[in-house]
C-alpha cells in the first residue's frame, strides 16, 4: 500500500536513535502518522520540522499499519518564522491544535487549506488576525462553527458586539445589553474584516478558545503560550 500527497508537519517525536514518529496533515488523506528514518541526518534535519510543507510518500504492507514516510521539502515555514517569537508561537499553536483536534485518516481539505493559509501568511503583518481566522475555520471543520452573520435575537446585522456561549451565535449590542456579563465579546474585525488590534486579538482568542476547549477538549500548551503574548 502506498500513496503520495502534500502535507504540513504537525508534530515530530524521536523514536530510537535515528528515527522519528511524524504526524502530518495531508491535503487528501487527512492527518496521518508515520515513521521517518534518519531524522537526525544532516539532509533531513531541516526538512522534518514542525510547520514545514513537504511532499510526502507513505508506504505500508497493510492500510491499517502506521507505515513509513519519505518527505521532501516544499516550503520551509519553520526556518522563516525562527526570527520572530510571535510568529513562531502562532506556527506552533496552529500545528499543535490541528494535531490535538483532527481525527486520524479522515480527509480534512478545509482544515488543510486553513492551516496552509496561516503558514503562508506568517511573514505578513496581519499574521495574528489570520491566526484567529484559522481557529474559526478549524471550529467549522470540526462541526462547531460560529454564526457571526446576524443577531440571534433580533436578526439585525448591525452593531454585533457579543457571542452567546451557549449557541455560538452573534448578539447585537442592544439585544445583549441585559446579559452582557454572560456573553463573550465579539471583536469588530471578525465582522467588518481587516486586521484586529492587540486587544481585539486577545478577545478573539478568548472567544475561539472557549469553543475549542468546549468541543475539542483541553487545548495544547503551545496555544497558551501564544495567548500569553497578547
């Protein structure tokens, strides 16, 4: 059994002296785990890094086996992010979330596209806002997308200021005023577009984090380290 695909490396764990267990999100086969030989060699050391985009060849005797992987570098996202702690934290958090939340061997093309867009956007000044949209896309792909299109109470699309923690739907400022202490703030950039301020990014991460923790279980430490930066 064998196939090849494009993949984003999510996690790398050493296995023995010269091999590693690698988890990756592929474009067409979902999240897969496999054994990579010679992971510490000079030619593979810079390739098998979390966040890198690779061409991957998977091979096993039976389809249910873990299999072995051969990888070839496409884009070195990890090396490009090394010079900035915030961008590196976003790379680590995005990959750790995908590793923690996505089921194995279930095609996830939308999640792949969202993570690939985040990694491609890391050099841009808008990387933090793009990261928030990645988490929103991940929630949608898991079946728990938020509805930020209109007020759940009045139906208006104007002045949306809150999100219900129970339903994940937007609530306008006027409709939500009596219960504002029980509602989650909705950062304006998530409805108007553009980039968010530091305070808006912080509120957005609180919003997405609440629903990710509720629906996908405890969040990885890498995400907490990113949140700490805001």
